[in-house]
C-alpha cells in the first residue's frame, strides 16, 4: 500500500508560504544584521517595516545554551514558531501562557508535526511545530494567518500613531 499524503514541506517551502501573505518581509539573521552568531540563518517574518516584533520565525539549528530543547540539529529538522497571543494560545492549549511552566515538564519538544507551546517563549504566547506536515499543516496555516493578521493590526496602529 502506498501513501497518498503530500510530502512534508521543507523549511524553504514553509518560508515561501509565509512570504506569500500580504506585506510580509523577512530578515535572515547574519553577521551584517548584528545578530548573535548562534542565531545566524534563522528567519524572522514581519509585517511592513516593523522589525521589532516578528509574528513568525523559522530555524533549522539549535541555539546552544538558550534554545536547544527541540534538538533542531537533527538532519532535516526545522521549527516554525508562531506568535499566537494570549487568547489564541489559551484556546489552542487550554491554559493561559502564564501557566506554561506548570505544563512544561510534560512537553516533548522534539516531536515532529505537532503544534506545541514554544519551549522558551510559551509564556509569551508563542507556539511551535517541528516539520509541519499531514497532521498539523492545516492548523499551522490557520495559526499563521491569525498571527499575520495580529501583526498587520499592530503595524496599522503604529502607522496611525506616526501620522
């Protein structure tokens, strides 16, 4: 029996999906950006010219000593991180971000294709998914659209304050 499931998208294909959303820009951490070397290669997705707060990030390697719970240094593994905000985080996981430390011990941050609270930024309302695929891609797209819309609203408020 052969599987008819679509192959799991690569990190570049996920990045292309995000960049297809309106007004999205990406910053890739590198030496020129002033980012610390541990984050080089990570992609930070923003709306418009706002570079202070990404709505999604995409990484293909650990940041040793800071963010290595997902074991991203395994071959072919990447993690998409999504800023859900408090309300959507609680809707998705059943508890507010502030309660994430209570749930952290039961989290397996290495599992693929499952939407989880972010192992470092869960308390800030962030979720993550390693190698989104058949089990999580539809919901991942919905959460990205949600985070993108929140970022667009933030960006519009910032522009309104400038004028």
